[in-house]
């Protein structure tokens, strides 16, 4: 079984796997439209995490994990709790396209997608409003800022050819609100 991750699963799967591949799925775009009151937020201040939106011309980059044998039941049980029960996500099967040049046919993979029908769905907002909500949110898995920055770093380092305007616009909005997070060499030398 293959499981495709496009949010925190790209850096913290939380389950045992046999192999992993970076690649993409077609027909979806990643959006920070799902609320999170457990991992990256609270009931009082929900965080914002990603879900997928059907978008026929788009593709979303992430990581597919291969699980075999005893790993299958354990990983699906873990992900059901993490993504479905706590997160409000449903499962779908998608075609995953590995990044490798000599990759074979697309691989069928399981993906978790939060739909507008779930109670934690927040829907669209401006990049500035999403960044402002991320800045003030924290949950049991850490601060919501970490989630955004780790996802942006993953895209930069593992998928440099891919575009994700929504993700990088939110990161840019966050940096403009909290410029102290980033230092240039000049500012460090002046300090």
C-alpha cells in the first residue's frame, strides 16, 4: 500500500514504512483551508493546516510512503486517528507520479483530504489572514509557524522545480508580519 502525504506527513510520517518517494499527484492544489484544534491549534485558536482542493490543471507535490505486511494495519490505524478522527479528513485513491526520471507507471496511493463538509473546515481567506492565524496558533505537535515553514522548506529542497504560489504567498505574508524570524547576513553583522 502507498500513502501520499502533502502536509506534515512529508517530514513527520509517524509510522513505519518500507520506502518513500518524492513526487506529485495531478488534479489537486494544496490549500491552508483546514482548521486544526489539536496538532497545530486549540479550540480557542484553531491552527491552519493543508488540505487538497480539486483543481484539474494543478498538481501537488509531496511524499508517497510504501507500507508492507504488518506495517499496513499499524500505519492505517495510526493515520485514521491522526487524520480522520482528529483532523476531519476522508480518504481517496489517487495516481502518484514519482519524481525519479526512470519512474515507471504512476502508483495508486491513498491520500487524506479534508472536505468542506467536516466541522473543522475553514475555507478560503487572504494569505495575510491565514498567516496571522498561523502566527497565533499552537497545538500538541508544536507551533503552527513550524508547520508552514517546514512545508515551505520541503518544497524548496525536494521539489525546487515545482510551484506552490499559495504556500509561498502565505510564507511571505508571515515574514512581513514577523520580520524578526529571518535575518540577513548584513543584519547579523550589524548586531
